[in-house]
C-alpha cells in the first residue's frame, strides 16, 4: 500500500495521516502524511526563498530536461499511474488509461511551450521621443504558484497546474483534493526523480481548511490556480492579496442542441458518452440536451438504450464503462434531485436509482421543469435531461438562461445552422457535431460567467504564470 511522507523540506510531521479509500468499495488504498499550519508556513518559506534567489532560477535548458525526463518516467510507470488513478478516483480502467496518456502528452506540451516561448521587439525610432532607443520584451516567471486541484482527473489536472508552473520557472505548491491525493504526490515524486531541485514542487495535504484559506490570502502568492466548485473558488478569490493573479475553473450545466437534421446514428453515442463518462463527474458533462420535437423520441429512446447496455461497476474491470461516485453521500444527493424533478413533472425514462452503495444507474429525464435543480445546477452525476423545442431560438434562449457558461454543442448537418447557433450560444467553446466534454490539453478551456475566471489549457496557463518584462536601451 502506498504511503507518502511529507514533501516539504524542513517541515516536521505531526503524526497525522490521511487515509485514502477507494470510492467503489471503501478499501484503503493509500496514506498521506498531513501538514499543519507550521508545515504550511515552511512550504511557503521554501518557495519564497527559491524565487527570491534569482541566480538560482531554473534555466530553460534545465526545465526542458526535467519535463522530458518526467514524461519518460511517467511512461515507464504507466501501469502504476493508471492503477493509482483507478483506485483513488474510481474512473474506469480504460478511461484512466486515456487520462495517463493525456498527462504524459501534457508534460511534453509544457516542453514545447518553453521551446516556442519568446519576447518581442517594440518599435522605437518612430518619433523624436523614441529616437536612439532599442526596446524588447523577455519572459520571466511570475512568482510562487499555489494550486488547488479537483478529484475527477487526479493526475491530468495536476499536470495542468504543476507542469506549466515548472515550465515557466515558478516554484509551486499543489494541494490535491483530499479524496485523491496519491496521484499528486507520485507526480511530485516523479519530478524530483527527473532532476527537479527539492522545494520547487511541494504536494501538501492540510489538517485544516482554514490553513488553506490563509495560504490563499498570503501576499507571497503570485498566482493562484483553482479547479473545483464555484462556491469555493469565488470565495477563495475574494481572499487574494492585492497583486495576486488567479485562474478559476468551475463547472457548468452544459447544453447540447440537436437540430432536426442531425445524424442521430453519429450523435447519440457521443451524447451518451458525454453525459455518462466518469459517472457524469466532469465539469463540461452533457447535462441538458435540447432536441427538436420531430426527433425527441428517437433521441430519448437512443439514450435509454445506451444507458441500459452500459456496464456499471468496479472501475478496475476492463469492461466497466461507468464507475462509482466519488463519495457515497453523492448518491443520496443525486437521487433527491432526480426524485424532485419527477415530482415536478419530469418523466423518468430510465435509471433513477442506486445500484449499490457507490454507483448510480445512468439516468435519462424527459422534459424536467426549467426551475428543477437538474435544469438549474450542475448535477455532477450520471443524469441526462432531454427537453423538446420547436424553434432554434427557443432552444438557444433556454441554453443561455443560466449563470453558467462553459462549453456547448450544436448537432446539425447544415453549416448555416451550426454557425447560427455558435454565434448565439453563451459559451467559451461551441462544439459542432461533438459532445460538450470534448477537450484536448493544448486548446483554451475557459468558464464564463460563474463557471470560471481566466483561461485554462497548458499553453494559456503557461502564459499566465509569466510576466513580459520590457527593456529599453538608449543608445548614443
């Protein structure tokens, strides 16, 4: 069984340990030593001292070597990383393999960010005031990065926060979700093995959430990266010291509009996968499908058929398609939302029940009320809602009606329909003939409105974690 000691140089362990359990069967799968307030302060001091020593900043050559070696070690330890992600996070085996592949590619993307990074020349000698001058910009690390991560992609999200920090030359403190800390600790272990000097990446688990709040508010933090719930993210942003930059990645209630001319044979598997993938525990999971009245029965029946065939169960089983919810209490919450929607007029087409202590049946609801929780809030469970519409503008208006805006989809065979919807959907990203949960790690990934702040995606985070310093030379 894995047991990770403190990764904070010079910090003392209080003796407290966090037990990590499988969300599927409750089995103990690992332990992590826990940090108290004094240990958190030591982590802050470590990063502050590293960044203050400008002569000790990591060269581009060193950062490239570390990241390339880390990617190589990750490949060598591929099966181990997959097993850790499955055991602590409950994502099915095949999907966890995809996650590790993405994480390795993400480290390689960080290398490419360094290789292609550059400043620019600023034109001078354009008038008397700028004569006899040369001006150019160079990139520098912004400063100490503090990153709080989420449970649903326990390795890849760590790479999205830690990788760009190392690539940009920022010392980083990473606090993973308490449900899934093992992947973060093994990632920091790999970076050290790859040659990253001690203290540049410190994974921490804290005894008290108040300590986390104090760290966020600390003026020594230059950049705060948060992936998690909007309620927590916006609260933490309000604590930031003046001058601290941040990026927040929250959730959405993703809409997908299906026009009457959509290719349903192609669209239905994508919609089902986008809604039920990782038991719906994805911030851009397909939750609301707006189907034209002429085809709504075909869409609803197709989703029900998919749900009935999906294998739900042990995430370590090769055949499992839908695994457990991260915590057992989520079963009760999701079920109460489904029951409430039915009581308010929705038709339960399938599912709507627990399949044990940790799994919930893939569920399809037809025409829930617009005020039902399932229509208003992110359910973060394997539940898809299908709504009928007659007019495209009606569907777009309903899709845009919430205070969340992240990724959206339009399914159609008509390019004009696609462009019409893309222009009018309130979303940072619009997918055409693909589900809302599509993502590659080099594309921009941004929540609008209450869904987030700033732009995610490895190259964009890399840019955010740097400053562009201008040098102006007056010549004679």
